[in-house]
């Protein structure tokens, strides 16, 4: 039965419809795979019993001809999404025993469409990280290894557990969140597909907040089609989220396989950074050739404010984080560390509850929002953000349909290799992805090749606001040309 885990989501959906197997059999195969793969540390909570109950309910609905679009499909949920009655910690000690009495809108939509929850997936603490090494549950291990080496590699972050679980065939898809690249970068590091939708496309209600003007939920899957299927269920207006956009959700799957003839693809010259590895440059050029061969036109474009995106992001995001994380005080929910008075209790709780990276970002954020520095840092960063957004708008106004860039500046690196002495070394991993969040645009990461050591590399497609369909059409072309990537099983 374990070969059921090798199916794509679309294939599994077809098999369930044809009654080739049951949702319970499909779920059991994935539960077994999850139990066998604990060395990856992808799941922080396994919910096998709940999964079996949900699968049995899906089987009943399928038998009655009432199965939803995701009936019986086993998914993993990033531990940033509140799941009613199921522990949700944001992978932080400060929320170690928090069991929400409510369900996030995105997961509620998935369950409404019949999906099955296998458990909660590991992530960087409060989604702050690019390697999934800041989690209170320990780092996630990438299912990929360098050829001839058994060194443990990072899966990328912050949604590292989601990416590793999908790449290792532990679930057919997973939810993630992307604040500065936290879906696209791990997707690239693990050889899968990840979509960061347009800001406002998916509700943020019930998702633990990091930086509210940047956070966006999105799907991971092993194929472009599967990612499109998941996004259709996740997206939509939500009255509980004031940043949620009230516009119809298209049939994203219908866009997969559509012709891209005549589309204009921008190649931004500013993304040719100093010291870019030759294999990344080569992959980027190859991706452009594939799109050209399918009928697209390549044009060089300029996004002049790109060089300011990373510093501006690392002012805006920590500022919003310091504000959002002020609520974790040991009074209302989560962990509490006693003190002689309420001030000491606050101090003790936050000092013990937050890890080093979260504390660092709270301190940076509090500093840039303080009275003497607000104008010099935060206000200026917001102005830069407006200029970055304008760069993209001008580009799209000239008829460009999408922009092609590398997804990451390198393949996956080893656990403990980066950021130890210099946190900025880790922040540089987001160099190709943060502009998309700053401008609120959709971005799709698609596996496109391997490096010299056999590790997957991804390309990124950036689209016009709410043109996820165009990205899925383009992504399918790259996927068909590059093929699909699966790690050799060692766990």
C-alpha cells in the first residue's frame, strides 16, 4: 500500500473517484510513511487517529457522490495555522501547550473540501528563519543529500517541515506561509513546487502573525497542477480578515497546460548579483529558453530599487513582528514563568519563551519603531517599499506578463553551516524572494534542475497582482521541460 504515497494529488483524486482505493487506505499509507520518516523531524505533532476519522468520513461522502474537491486527500499543516482542538505552537516554547478553540480560515476551507489532516508540520519559530533551524522542536532535515555525502542539509525556511514532508512523500500537499520567501525558498531547496499568492488572496485569519503586511498563506505540492488544485481550495474572501480581497476565485487548475504563446517574460538585470554561482546563472538562462521555445518572448527589464529590498524588508518585518509579538506576555495563554511582580513575570516569560532569533528580531523591530529612530528607519523603509512596488507596476504596464528569476542564490546548505556568527549571512538567502512580498505580488517556485552535487535548484516566476493563473501556465512549461525530482530514500 505504500506505493500510494508516490501518487500526485491529481492522481490520488482520480484513484479515489474511480474507487481504485479508499481514502482510509490512502491515509494509512501516508501515516505509515510519516512514522517511518521521523528522522526528518518534519512533523511536530502526528494526528493519526483524527486523520483516520476524517478519511472514513470522506469515504462515506465519496460513496454518496458528495465528495468535495479534496475528498480524502492527506495534507500536512504548518504549525502556524490554528487547528481547533489540536495543539498549535508556532514552534515556540511560549505557545508550547496552546490548543486553539477555533480553526484558521484556510484550514477550515481545506476540511470543508474534504481534505484529511495528517498532523502539524515543523517551521522556524514564529516563521522567523530561512533554514528551519530556529524551531523549538529542533531543525528539520532535508530529504535530499549531496551525492556521496550523508551530511544533513536544511530544507529551507520558515516552512521547512512542509517542504520536507511533501518532497519525502509523507503527504500529498501542505500549507505554508510566506513573509519574505518562506514558501518559495524551501520549495526550491527540496525540489517541489511552492506558490506565494497575491497579498489578500488567502485569508490570514487564524494564522499566527509574523509581519501582517507581508504574511500570505500558500500551498506546497509536488507538481504545478497539484499546487493549483490546493490554491483553489485555500483562496477566497474572508470577512474576518480586513486585508482579504473580495473577488472570485478562478479555476486555477484550468490554467495548467494553457498556451503561453505571445506572453512577454521579463528578465530583470538587477537579479544578476555579484558572486552568483555559474550553475544558477545557467539554470536561469535555460528556464528562459524553455519559455521561449513554448512561444513566450523574453525581454530585459529593470527593477532599479531591488538592491534596497533586503535592508528595507529587515526593517519592516521585525517592526511588525515586535508589535505582533507584544501579546505573548504570559497572562492570557501560552507559557507563563512566574516573577516577583507582573513586570518580572513578563520579562521572565518572554526571555524563556522566545528563542534567540525571535528575540533578535523583536529587539530590532522595537528599535526601529522607537521615537528617535522611527523616521530614519521604519518610515524610510516604507517609502522604499513603495518604490519597489512602483518598479513592478511600471514593468507590467509595459506589457510584461511575468518575470523570471532564480528562486535562491544556492542549493540547500548544511545544518549549522550558516548564520552562526553573522545572522546577515542567513538573511541573504532571501535576496530573490523579498521583493515579491514587499510589492504584494504572486510568486511561484518550480524545480528546474540540479547543482553539481545532485541537489535540486528552483526558478521563480513573479506575476501581476491576482494573475496566479498565468504563473501556473508558465510553471507547467518549466516543469514539463525539467521533469520532476524525487530524493533517494535514506531515512
